[in-house]
DNA sequence: TTTTTATATGAGTTTTTGATCATGTTTTCA
DNA sequence: TGAAAACATGATCAAAAACTCATATAAAAA
């Protein structure tokens, strides 16, 4: 099988590569929610949050579902969290290596 | 253990979130190399490539090692490739879901 | 010691991303 | 029907990222 193009992989990584979008995904990890709950929780401007949600939906990471006036978001694929956890692991290990260097 | 901050995770994801940097990492995956080899292979401007390499080194993803005039790069942590593969999987599955939708 | 090879970087430009304000749209409910 | 709640979006601005050209630096070889 051919590898997925670098462009497509860069696109999904770009969608994830923002502190607030990561915080949004962690909030939804705890429990699916609408922006009206996430906004106050993360202290984000309504229009700003709306655009972040749009990015996450357009990139196929979140799935929106209307429920009356609200729109509930759920994760399209739990593996996203594997990716976020892995990123955390990489940061942790990288920091460890930096410390080792200082100790030498 | 406390989760790694969203900012730090966003930083490493940002370093990965560029088509050419992904192609650079795939080239190094095949075999560690210097920019002088990667540049022509990927058809990248020298100064442009140099800056991409700097980003990958500064973010702790690549480790530079001088060998005469050249600088060889190797991966700091193979798990980076797990992350890139996972991103590919996510793209593939997301595309599959889109197709399903059309078929409905 | 001059040349050559590989890499780095200052300066300038263009493109992309993010934030905000004001306003618009959609849905529900009084 | 009209107000209220949740969300979307046009317009604008600022900041960051990416690219390029020219030039600088570092190491090796002639």
C-alpha cells in the first residue's frame, strides 16, 4: 500500500497543532459537549471557539450533531487521543534527554 | 502524573505539521543522511531546507552530528514514526468515513 | 593559503493563522 | 410573532510561518 501523502498528514497534524484545540479535544475526551459548555470551561471567546471547532470538524477530527440550538461534538476516531498521548510522551522523553545532557 | 501541557504538545505537532518536514523525516527513516543528500532528493532550496532542519532539531525531533563539512541527522526517538504512521491511519479512516457518507 | 563543499543566517516579501468585533442565522420557546 | 440561546461569519488587524536571495561561516582538501 502506498503511504498517505505528506500533505494530508500535515493537514491533520496542523489541525491538532494548537494549544486551545488540544484543550478542546481533552475536554471532549472527558465528555462530549457543545461549544456552549466548552467555551466557558476553557475561557474562550465565542467566535474564536467557533472557528476552532470548524477547523476540527473540517479536518474530520470531530463530528457535530445538532440538538436543538446546540451542537454536540464527539470524536470521530478515538485514535486521535493515541496521537495526542504519543505527542505527550515524545515531549516528556525529549525533555529527559535534555536534562541528561546538562548532567554530563 | 500530570498531563503534558497543551502548549508543549502543540509545539512538537507544529514542528511535524509541514509536508516537507514530513518528507524529510521519511527520507531519514529510510536512512540517516545530511541535508546535502536530502536537498536534491526532495528538490528543496538549500536555505529553505536548512531552516526546516533547524526546526526539527530545535524541537528535539532530530539529532545533528557533524562529520567534516556535513551534518548528519538521525531521529531522536523512533516513536516519531509511530506518530506519523498514526496520522496516516487517521487520514485514511477519515477518508473512508467520507466515502461511506456519499454512499448513503 | 586559497578553493571547495556543506551549512547558517540577515533581510525582505508573501502567505497563513489567529483573534476580535459586530452582525447574521438557526432553532426553540414564551 | 418576537425574544432568547447557540452558533456562524464578514471584515479587519496582528503575529507567525514560510520562502528566497545574497552573503557569511566552518571544515576539508588542494
